C-alpha cells in the first residue's frame, strides 16, 4: 500500500498529537510494505470500488448482460472477491453474503435457504442454477444443498434474485433465482492449491490446474475434498452428523472464430453423511454440459446448451410409529434421477424501439426409487417431460424509460400448460439512479412429494400420502424498487414487495377414517416486506456493507376447507434480518474481514405446537496474510459469539446446535502459464 495513503488515512483517524507515537509503533511493521508497494494503488488491492460495483454486468435478470444499476429487479451480486474474503468453504456459507436470502444451517451438512419466506423443511420456491444447469430435484422441488458444491475460487459471481423469475426461467422460480456463474477456463490458468483444517472443518483439500489446448482453447481440471466434524445437541451430546465429500471436474473453453464460443464442462462427486436421526446417507452423481453461442452484434446473439445430470441418494429412514404403535420398520430410500435438458435462446433488435429475446426448452427426467418400508414414492419409476417457450420484449419508450413485457409457457405432465407473464418498467435518473416496478405471475408445479408420496409404503397403514388432484401453487407479485450510486463512495438499493399466493399446500384428512392425511391446495394468503442493502467506501482501505430485510407473512385456510397444520407448516422465517460486513486492508500484506449478522426469532411449525428458534447475533471473521507472491495464509472464525447455537429445527432432544468453528487455511495461486 502506498505510504502516502497510509499517512492520509492515519491523519483522518488519529489526532496529530498521536501521530509521532503511532509512527514509532507501526514504522517497522508498515515500512516493508511501503517500500515494496509505492508503485501500487489502493484500487489494485480493493478489487472492486463503489463505481465498479454499480457497473457490474448481470445476466440472470434479462438473460443477457446489463449493468446492475439498470436492472429492473431485486438482484444482489456476490463477487469473487466477496467469496475469497469471506473465507467460506462451501456454497451455502457463501450465500450468507446475499442479504435477500434467508440462510439457516440445520446441522453439519444440511441447510435451509429461501427468499421471501417459505423456508420450511421442504422449501420449494427457489430456483438454483450452476452455469444454467438447474439443480433442484423434482422429488420435492427443492435443493439438496449438501451436494451442491464447487471450487469457490473458480466462481466468477453469484447473482441472487429475490422475487419471481418464472417468465425467463420457468416453474419453481417463484420467490427467487440463484445463478452461480463459474469462470472461463481461460481465466483459471496455472496451478491453484488450497488446504484448511481446524475445529469443525477437519480437512479441506483442493487442487486445480489450467492450461492451453491451442491458440484459442483452454482447459482446467480440479479435485476437491471436504471433511466436516459433527456438531452437538442442546445438551452437548454428539449430534452424529459428520460428513465428507469428494468431487472432481473439468472445463474446456474454445473460441473457434471471432463470433463463436464453445464450452464443455462436467463434474462428478460422492460422499457419506451421518444422519442425526440415525444411519449414514450416501450421495453421488455427475453431470456434463455443452454450450455453443454466436455473437452477431452488441444487441444480437444466440446460444444452444444441453446437459445430462445424474444424481444418486441413499437416505436412511427411521421406523414409523403412530404414538407408541409401530407402523413400519426402518429402512433405506434409494433415489436415482437422470435429467436430459436442451435450451435455445435468440436475442435481436428487429427495430429501433424494441429488443426481443425468445427461447425454447425441453427437459426429460427419469426417476427410479427403491422404496423404504416407512417412506415410498409410487410409481417407483417415473418418466416426465417438460416443454417450454418464452419471449420477452424490451421497449425503450424514452432513453430513460424502458418497458419490458414477456411470458413463459410451459407444459408439464402433472398440470398441463402453465403461463407465467411479467411486466416491468424502469425509469433511470441520469447515469447512476433508477426506479423500477414489476407485476409478475409465477407457479410452483407439483413435485413427487405432492403427488406420489406414501408414508408408510402400501399395503401398510398409510398415515400421509400425496394426491393426484394436487395442482400448481400460484403467485401474483407486485414489486417496487430503487437502486442508485448516491455518492462517489456510496451505493444503495431498496426493494419492496407484496406477494399474493393461492392454492398453497395443505394437509387434509380422509372423511370417515381421518387417515390417511393427504396433500391439497387449501391455503391462500399474502406476504409483504422490503430488502435494503448499501455499500460504503469509508476510506480508501476500508469498505462497509449493510443489509436489512423485513418480511411479514399471513396465510389462511380457504373458506370451507381444512388444514391439519392451521396454515402454519409452510413458513419458518424470521421477520427481520440484519447484516454488517467490514473489509479492511491493514497493510499491503494483511487484510481483515468481519461479518456480523442478526436473525430474528423463527416460528417452527413442524411439530404438534408452534415453537421457536431464538433470535441470535453471530460473528464471522477472517485475518489473511499475503506471505509471498501467490501464497496466502488465513485464520477464519465462524459463529464466534457462541460456543454453539441452533439456527433451525423444532425444539427437542434431536435439534442440532451449530458449533463455533476456527480453522487455518493456506492458498497458493501459481502464475498463469505463458502463451504458446
């Protein structure tokens, strides 16, 4: 860091009379950095300043690159620098950096993640993609977060949209979209090594190598190993939830011509997880994706992508009882899902006052279940097809006023055709402020849980089952937002929403016999709230971030209908959340990052009565030293304010407390290979 900058910063923070004493204390510490770095600039170290944050390009909102400041949506971007400075080792940990998400850790390997509410055990209204590959499971329309991982160093950015995205991305993009975008192989050349270990993180090992295949072709290969220690229960007894996972993968990027680009990448993984309820779950899978795109001009391009994805799950199911009466013995549920997906999109400007983007998609899934005695899906083997098409038109009414209108039409095997229209209006104030509003319709189509579930497996005494009459859950969303660079050193965004839901999932009873209970669509209601975030460059070496979310939920049983859980079981969300982050450059070689979060009380409804998870403050911290070129040593602490605390789950002897974690980490980023 330039010595002149240090002197300027110190003079702003400390009285002049104290400068001489401070210089004596810090002189020997700061002098090597000053001598070595007078030619460097502070912006070289801070990676992204405030103006660069405003000019970030995002693609998820409109399916093409646009400036963050110009997006008519509640979107937040987690950059690679955010990821690196967080010290996170898994994707769910990284997603805590998005203020517009509710992230709660259930145990060592399971997480509850949602946007704008409905963060239940079967959360199902958030679409998650990795490079355009959908990773939610049709088993329950949610995400198995324990198997969604990637080398965090190779992630370019994560775009997090809160609010509907069904017009462009389809069913299940009801309350939000998470799009994880990885780096091109050309940007990951050379060697990268990463190792860590500590109290809860027993071992992290990662290696990646990137090279060239030709003048315009690049590749990388990687391997990652993660081993996590078990957490504890409320009485400090072991939770028996330890887990480990291994994964590897590759990526090839090529540019055969100035207009064309081709990408091929894939991953494979397997792991074992102890379950707090007993037994060991086995996970595994792999995927291969290919993508070709052609760019005609700044406003015209087309792309074609296809992928094959296979997942395997062997999940131990405890014995099922009704009171003290045994219903079904313990067993293991096996699920093997194979997905084939093709997606095409075309963007062009047919006239001066319109910018069109349209696309077609097809997805085929083959699901094979080996049922357990206590839990079954029937039919055990199910093939499903999803056809889709979308069109969206951006109409610049004036240079500062853009109207966007679009819709997606999908056909699924459960409910047939589903329409998801969307209208958005953005008004720009000069170059760095915008006001936007939107009205959208989105649906959450039925999953196998809703239609095909049996607990226990027939011909035993069935307590709960899916229903062939279960239809799509529906949302009409109204949004209003503001985003601006208010000063040279300050950016902020505010998003407000009112969401009107219909046909939400309920549990009904069988007339005459009461059981089995079955899933129906007997709930309706609304939610409303707001999301605020701000970034401040307090000093050239110190940046701050603040985020606040507000959520209110009001669900009710439709007149004349019934719900066993009294309209409570679909929500488990805090009314308020607060996050504060600090990123400070202490010297050219030393950085300190800290993150404080507060989460309001959770009402947990997955038991016989409504219980709570108490509100809590928690602190994460990372201190990093740049030992030499490419070698960084860091000390990371998570959940530092408590030895352990619960973040999710119904109170009881099996609820897991998340423990404090401290670990050391060393990363080596080798120099990129020289061009041929």
